[in-house]
């Protein structure tokens, strides 16, 4: 097996739950395409594979070294290594950041884990299969069928990119890594800020309980220890700890001051010997609802959001580097946005880490597109049981990130409202209730844009791509009277149950089709080459005027708590970004920023 000279994406992949010892498995793996999904029968599990791929980049991407953009029904990976001998006496965990879509993993020919879902992480315990000092042959099969309901996000179901659907991502597309843990060890904690009580509440799940074990949590800031708490770890499977923050050490997390406390978590045995220790962090902040406002730390903060789809020309859904993740946030903030809808994709956790430390507000969203299976307009979308299962995995992973201020399990689900309860109704309600059960601290929108099927949803919204600011203002003017713009079928048939006075925002608008190169070309009117919403501006001045007019309508509405402009960057043929797909500037970003940064009406009431 070739040895890579440099490990791509070498940074620690789980920055809110850090252990000292780990091994990054990114780099060169054996690889083989299995277009007929017959590889198991043909013996691919037991032999060397014929090609090579660079993990963690999907085979459709340039950075993978393959660039095969045809449909890949199944793909296989293989890598052998000797597990570090210095890990002797500990369990070895094999982690996958994300594999699209159905993954089965074998080690030394023994199946160790299977997982459905292309956006969420999973882990295999190698105990009894491969021990430290022994060789481990890791084999992964990823199946990615193009038929049936599947949460695909923006991946195209046609051969080529089209409309707002892009090159597919198959197989491994986030970091693969190993870490050793004690037989009894800490699992991922839940960190809940309590701003009103000036404290943090911790739940520390354990792999098991042992007599005399205890857990210790130490909260710190730049001046040292802030609080310490200890609890028995021999009774509860998830001990709970309370960490009060004194007034003189209290510092709220906000976009203006994204302060993060350090958090050290330790598991000790009956003799006081350290069995496990992890480093984490926490932000002290509160998200609330007051009338039509969504508040942060008790004050209305207008959410100047941008739609961020997280695609890259060379890596597709995988950022080429950690620096690229940081740059996307910095570019957004430079344009005057204070956050983003992380659209149709569960972003990798390092993005959330950078959002936490930079004070960037984000809505966590699921890549639910792919439930459309045809049929009548009254039952055309049929998400299956894997949707809530994957979504719950995403919430569990990301619960403790202070930058996440809301959850959006579904986007633009559309179906006529009638007197039958459909599969979409059932799954929408199930995902909403599951989200509320998993997290009582953040607002939840049942479905962004179209089919609001949960009458008590915390947030209501619409998507409106009207390009004329005057007509746009007229369309959204009914909010003050409790009759906001609602998406509907062209014949007026409703998607949604009635609005009941919830906080409201236009969560997609703009999408101005601005392609300077095509605009300069008299023949550049071909939408097969590029597209956006509405008529393309004749020049940048027209773009800036339209942008300021559209955003101004929403900034000036005292009942509007925010907006989300489409979008941060161009993505392939969809050229309606503030920046180009390669992240270079294509317009005067300072003017975009200036149009947004005046106080919003809801902030001044």
C-alpha cells in the first residue's frame, strides 16, 4: 500500500471532545468501483483492490485523485496498518466522520459496524478483532443507490449537474481516525449553558459503571480555574454535574465577544488513578423567544444570515483544508453577515468549532432532499425511518456548540395539504418532536420554506425570490396583521397549516443572478451555463441597488427577526453567490456589508 507523503486534513476532527492519543488515517487507501454492487460475491472483501484514492475526498472529486462523476452504485476501500503497540491495554476505536451512504466496515474480515446515512459520524470498537501491536486490515464498502428515498442533500439525481443540484459525493468524505480508550471511558458530554443561573449543566455519559469511580469537571478561563465539580460514576450511566460561574468570572458568548471557557473532564478509579481525560470548551449564552423576536442573551439580535451550502470546486462536500472552513466564515462576516443557514448538509464539526470561536450564528440543518418519489401531489414525498435516525445522530454530535442557535430538520418539503395524514406529515412531526426532546434550549422550525405541517412549530418562515424590492415589500407586508407571505402551489393550494403568530423570517431570498463575465458577453444569456433568480443585472450597480433594496425591506420590518440571503458563493452552474465558487471576489463586498449593517427595526424597538 503506498505511503502518503503528507496526510490531507491532518487536524483533529472532533475539537469539542479531544483526547491526547489518536491516529489520522487519511491519505492513500486502496480503492475499487463496484458499479453492479456485486463486490462481496466477487471476493473484494478478501483481496487487494485495484486502484488508489486519497481519503477523505470522495471519488467524484478532483482531490481524491479519481474524479469519476458517473453514478457509483457501490465503492470499496482497503487499508492495512499495525495498531500502535503503545496503546496496549486499551480499546481501539475506529471513527468515520461521514460515509455516503450505506456503509459496512470489516476489520481482518470481521464486520465491525454498519451505518446508514451520508452526513453523520459513526464508530467501531475493534476489541477482539484487532489489538494494539497487531495488523488491522480495514475494508469499507459504501453503497449509494440512486433510487428510492434517501437524504442526499444537493446531490444530483441526473448524470450531470442541473438546476441547484450538484456533483454527487459517494463513500468516505470526512476524516477516518483511530483513538485508544480505557475499558471504561467517557462518552460525548452534553454541555448546557444556563445564562439565567450563571452556570453550566453537564451530562457525562459513561461506557459502564465501576465501584468507586468518579468524574471530575474543571471549568477555566484565561485566569485559571473558574469552577470545579465532582460526582460518583458508579451509579448513573450519565452522571450530572453543575458548574456555577461567579459574577466576576461571568462572560457571555456573543458575536461581539465569542468567549469560550475551557473544560477538562476526567474519569478516576477508586484509587484516584486517571482512566480517561478529555478537553472540551463551552460558551455561556441563551437563545429565547420574546414576541416576534428571537433573542440572544435576552436581547433581539437580527439574524443577517447567508445560505452556505459548503461545496468546493475540488473537494465537493469536503473542504480542501481546515483553513478553507475558516475562510468561508471570514468571507461571510466581511460581507456583513453574522451567521448562516448551513444548507442541505450536516457540516463537519470543525466548521462549528470555528463558528464557536469566531462568534458566527448558525442554524443546523439536515440534507433531507431525496424524499421525492413521485406519485400524486398529495403524497409525493415519502421520507423513511432513516431520516429521523440520522437527524438525531447529528443533534447528538452538535448539541454543545454555542454557535448553533436553531435547528431545521427539513427544507422545502412540498405537498398539498388535504384531509389525509401522509408519510410526510408523520415524519415531519416525528422529526420536530424528536428535536424538541433532544434539545429544549433552542428553537426548532419544522420545515424551512414550504410545508409547515406542525402547528406549534417554534418558528415560521418562507422562501421568496421576488427580485423587485417594491413587489417584495408588498408580498411580505402582511406579517404585522398576522398574515405573512406563505409558500403555496401556483394554483393557490396550501402547503402549510395556518400561521399562529410565531417569530418569522424570510429564510431564502435574493439569489441575484450576477455573473460578471457572462454579463460582459453579448451571448452570455444562456442559462445552461449559469443561472440565478430573476433577470440578471445589467451591471454591478444594478446588483448593489437590488441587494440593498431587498435587504432593506426586511431590516425595516419591526416584526421580522432575520433573513437568509441566497447565497455565500456560486456553486457550479448556480451563479448567484456574493463570491465566486473559488471564493474570489466578483463584486464590491464593502457595499454589500454597508447595506446590511444599519440597525434593524426589531433591534431598536
